[in-house]
């Protein structure tokens, strides 16, 4: 199981690798969830809505706070997914995040 979970973590890290300097990943070293911290650059609620439109369920980090959150991010659970699903959904999620993060065009 350790080898399988390590493969899943590696697949997710590779799929989301394009997000790195603007996002940090917490918990990708072990476990079956990862927290993606955007440092305020992405509206987590909008990201959750856009992801759902593509069949990807993610949880805003704000749901884990009792008070006002001090981070903008999401929690991704990937333990129950197959490797090919992690690769596909991870790349799709990276694309969604980049589109949500893209600055609005100037008028």
C-alpha cells in the first residue's frame, strides 16, 4: 500500500507541477490528502465551483477554520482514485486553477 500511495502522490505532484511558484503544497510527502495554498492568488470558492462543473470535487480550506481563514487554498483527497484518474483530473484541475488565477483583462 505504501508503494501505491507513493505512486499516487507522485502522479498528483507531477500533474500539478505547473502551479509551483504561485502555489505551495502541504502534506504531499505522506497521506492521502494535500492542501494547496495559493497565498491569496486564487478565489477558492470560485475554484470549487469551476471544478464541480468538470466533475472534480475539492474542498475549500476555509471549511476547516472556526474563525476567519488565514490562507486561501483547497484540500484535495486522492486516496480512492486510480492513477490514471489522478493524472487526468490533476492536469484538468491545474488548467482550471490557472484560468481562475488569470488576471482580468484591462479595459
